[in-house]
C-alpha cells in the first residue's frame, strides 16, 4: 500500500516546506494539533490564527512562518490527522484497489471526519484561500498517491483511459453525495460506483 504519510513528509513532492530543526518540528506539531482541535470545536468560520497560536503556545508570527493563512493550517491539520485512513491500496489488482478505496472513502465520509470535510468544501465555495488550500493541501496529495498506483495500471495497459479522468470518476460521486445528501453513502453505493467506473475504464471494456 502506498504510504500517504511518506508523501506528506516529502516536502519536494508536495510543495510543502519542512521546518528543519527538532524544536521547529515540535512547535509545528503543536500548531497542527491546536488547529484540528479548534476545527472540531468551533468550525472553519470561527477558528482564527490568533486562537490557534494561543492554544499552541506559539506566536502568530510562528504560524505565518509556515502557513500563509488559516485555511492552509486548518487543511493541513485535517490532512495530517486523517489522510492515512485513506491510503490508496496497492494490491496489484486494479479491481480490488478500486473497490477497497471506494468502500473506505465511503465509510470515512459518514463519520465526523466526513462532516468536517464537508464543512471545508462548503467554505471553499465562498473563501478563495480555503478553495486554494483544499486543492493544494488536501486534494492534490491524495491524488498524487492514487495517481502513482493508477499510473502503473495505465502503463501496463490494464487501464484504458487517462489517470486524472479515472480519479475524477472515482471521487466525484462521493463529494456530490457528501454535499447534497441525496443518497446515503453506503457500502452498496460504493460498490455500485466501483462497478460503473471499472466497466468504463478497464482495457477490453472501452471501445
């Protein structure tokens, strides 16, 4: 299984600047812990850089040394805390990988973690800083992980369409249901999406 945490720690791969010194890393960790606590307690709208810094025992300048705004620190805190739950499988079977990923993503979204993600996505519709952080800090790293696995299936010829398109097909229905609540996010729904995606992207199924 590809490690999300390995990619998260790779600053060059994700475009995230590492702190460098142990003391800095301790302060950075306190800030991220404070950020996720405030996100859970008061939500994106009410959380502030001042409150994050105060809870972490740090200055605002320290926060801004590593993050340009509150959206970035809150989103990174969310990612570091829960992205490992969504590590993309790498079993050697495209079918098994897709089914496993969608089942776990569906299960993730019906928890409080999913509700927080929904709040971040909703905030991104009105807040450009949040929209940028969501794309660059949450979505891009997750897609980098899944893209690495799917890229091997594409290279072997098992995957018949573009990797980016496959990722759109995999994840878009779940974000739609997360935001609209039109259908419950069940294992059966995840399997139905997996069936549809695989029917459309696997070599031999595509005209």
